[in-house]
């Protein structure tokens, strides 16, 4: 059911620059100087990391316990995460794995969602995707729909190994480009019992077809030819080339690009490890996204429930609307009046946390 909540064509890759890449990804395909990659012992158990100073873009809550940890994916990548537990909570508890936006880190939006949902009684895990942030993987700042969907399942592995978590009560939340990843993960991983996609992007759709599916076959072919030529350059150099810094403004940008800048490049949401905060993806990052539709099996999430949340005025709203139409029941589309795309990144007066809490309480119920 649909509710209202109270609470252009792409340039060729030869012309790739900050603006063209943004149009291909919609959120900043964004050279990230090598961060210290997190490594850990080869064990299935999550590894607790030493606590440092608070480095998030949101204030620390005194209502939850916070802990840094690492865990491994099926591909052997070590992911870095922030675990949030309700204060004085007794298990077994329902748990949520939270990722996104695409090009962000766990210290930004996903961490805010995780901390807030922990205040509402869930064990939550916000994580850095493979090859980004404090997670391991070389080269830095490369993405893949298959690897990133696996990141969600690895986070489910991690949560399910915690003694206070009920394995039968695990859900996920994906934000922006990770909303599409969350839906894809839920379709393939039946351990996920409920899924929320907030201000969702289908990254495979926008990269392969352009905004509002406006890319022509000629444009797509030209882009792929240029990406192929870039592979020759990378192979000859022995390392990948990167895009210009992301979310810089030079004048004349579309409003949604200004919105991204206002989150990622200002004190509101800037974080030095985030791809979108003035760093960059590799030039060839779009290749797998242009060849793999991640929502092909969205109907297979059923009978597990889906909640799609989007802003009324978001340029990306059509992603949630078409995903909703393609999904099977039970499903819900929640449109937030007056909200733009990035309002659902961090505006706590706009993000419907009470609705998310009710959704997961209903669909991750404790045993009678």
C-alpha cells in the first residue's frame, strides 16, 4: 500500500569528469589515498577492535553501547563495522545490518540509522563496504554489485554469531544506492526476514540506462568502448586510474548535485574516508553495474516484507516507485512529504524512525 507520512542523457566515458560520473551513478562514483586497511585473523568470529575517539558525523548517544569490530566476507575481504547495542538490553534480540549510501562510510548516514535503531531496542551493525573506508581490499574505492550484495550477507553472518542476537530475527536497511543492494541481498539470502530501502537507488539501472532510463544504445555502446580503453590504460600502468574529486561545485549544477555537496562536503556530513567527500571511485567501477540488474529477482523477497521510504521531492523517487510496482506483497511504499533525496540521510525530524521501528517489531517478533 502507498502511504503519506506525517511524522538526461549521459556523456561518454571519454568525456568523463566529475559531472558525467555523477550522472552515471547519481551519488558520486567518486583517488582515495590508501587508508589503513583493516585486517584480522582468519576466523569466522567477529573481532573486537580497540575503541578510539568518536569520529562520526552525528553525536554519540548515551542510550546505547558502541563497539568497533571486524568480520570477513565470503570473498575473504575484512569489513570494518560499528556495533550498537541498547543499554541494559537482554537477549536474544532482533538485529539489523545497515549500509549506505553508495560512496559513504559507516561514520555517516548508516551509523546514524544504526545508533538510532539501537535506541529503539535493536542490535545494529553499520559497516564499510569492501574496498572502502576502514574495510580491506585493494585497489581502493572500487565497487561491484555482487561483492556489495555479499557485504550485506556477511554482516548478517556477523550479527548471527553474536550471543545476544536471535538468528531468526535479522533484518537489513539499505540507504540510497545500498537500498538496491539491500533488496538484492534479501532476494538471495533467505535468512533476512525483513528489509527497508530508504531513498533508494538501483545502481545497476542508473549506470546501465541513465537517469529515467534516458541512455540510448549508442550512448551505452560508446561508454562501454571507452571503459574498455580505460582497462588497457590501467593494465599498462599496473594500477587503476581514478575520477576527479567528488561533490565539488563549479556553478550551474542540477539541484540534486547541490544537495549531495551540502551533505558530503560540508560539516553536516563530511568524512575524510568517504568516497563522496572529495575522494573518487576508479574510472572502471561502472563496468559490472552496466551488466547486472540487481533487482531481477525482487519478487522472491516475498513472503518476507519490504518497506520502501522515499522523499516526495527526491529526484530519485522513481526508483522506489518502480521497485514497489515490481515487488510482491507484503510491501509498503512510504512517501515523505516535501523531502528531497538527502533529507533521508541525516534529518532526524524527517527520517521516519518510529515507522521503521514498528515495521521491524512487527516483522521480527520475539518468540511467544
